[in-house]
């Protein structure tokens, strides 16, 4: 079962809409900005997490599933699941994250 929903949000992405939808689902919503080449290897959290690329691109590994997350793609990361994120874009990548 895939943890990524492609094109969950349509560009241009409405930040307030994403925040409101995530809040209804019990998730916070914060933004992170990564420089080109930034890597976040082998994270694990005791709660569920959502990630959504606002602009740029992330290569992600969630358990054994590897994929590219583009703007509008939403990724669900179950609690206690190893995951890694890599900014593979040739510029800055901005992405939302939230925990339940």
C-alpha cells in the first residue's frame, strides 16, 4: 500500500486550505525550507506524520517504499516508521509537515 497520494493538492497550493484540511484530520501544519542537497536520513516518530511539498522536490524513503514527492503530493508516514527525506531539487524545496 502506497503512503503517497499524488496531486492531493492542486497548484498553486493554497497554504490556508492545506492547514485547514490537516487540522480537521487532527494534524498540525508547519513549513520547512531545505537547501539543495539537504538530507534527513533515518527518522522515526512516536506519532503519525504528514508531509506535502509546496515547491521543489523531495526524494523520500518510507520503510521500503522509495518515491519522488512533487508539489501537491501528500505523504502519510505511520508512527514508529523509519523514513528519510532528501532535497533532490536544484534549488530550495519548501514543504509542510505535521504530526497528529
